[in-house]
C-alpha cells in the first residue's frame, strides 16, 4: 500500500507478467514520496511589555505538529518593546509547512509624579523629585528644555519622559525657585557733626548684594 509509505525515495521492483509468447524483462524503478502540506497559523502577535519573555501561539492543520519559531532570526524569546519578524517551520517527518509574520511588543504605560516644585534660592542647584507608577521606572528630566539643574530664581518648565523605550508616558510641571530673603545690616549710624557729609555702611549676607 503506497499510501502508507513515509516521505523518502523508495526502490520499486516489478514482478509477474509472464507469458508463452513474450520474453518479459523486469526493471526496477524509483518512487519518491514527498511530505504532505501542513497549514500554520500564528496568534497572539500583539502584546505589551511587562519584563517577561514573549512568545506567539502556533497551531497547525493537521493539529499537534511540532514547529520551530524564530524572532528576528533567533530562537530566543524577545522581552523588550519592538517589532520582531517571525519565521515558523513545521518540524515533522511527514509534513512540511511554513508561515511568516511579526510580533509587536508595545511599550507599557507609566505615570510620573513630580514633587519638590517650590524651592528657595540658595546658590546651589535645585532638583525635583520623581516617583513612577509602576515603581522603579527611570525617567529623563529636563528643566526649560535642558538637562542642567537650575540655580537662579525663576520658573522652569519640567518635563519627565521614560529613559527606556519599554515604557511610554510623559509628565510636566513648573519648578519655581523664589528669591531668598537677605538681611541688611547698617553700621556707622551714630556719628559726630563736623561739618562734613556723613554716610553709613550697609552689609548683606551673602555679601556683595
């Protein structure tokens, strides 16, 4: 029964066909049995980053066939957000089949809360506090469009964005650095009239104001 032959090359031997009026020569032949076609379906091709490895779901027709899946040419499962090209090949002695597609891992949403937005000038740099939800997501902070921490009094537009491409989300607020209070000390305010003009001396901490 040739229907049960495995996919490979088989040697065929003829027999029978004898008769009194003919000389019958039996010649062997070759029968090649190819693999049957299998259909491959890819599912779960859109997912969201959560720090764990991601894989697609593969089904075959006929069902239950083993397959090999590569992501951008690698069998390692991807973790980071991005788009990965898929190649699926059926691994079977009796069936062949392939499918291509893509797996998209979308960035996860993050919320940033900005604090310490009201500070007083002290001559040192000022920095806001940033808390992320989920916890532990690093943010890139800019002050008036730059990365340098502000020093002088004024209002600075603060923008926080994720430092990693695995997250998406933006927060903004204003950092206000108010003027510091300086105390003016006056000396020389008790003098003796001698017909000349008199002045007093004013000093400030910090000096030089």
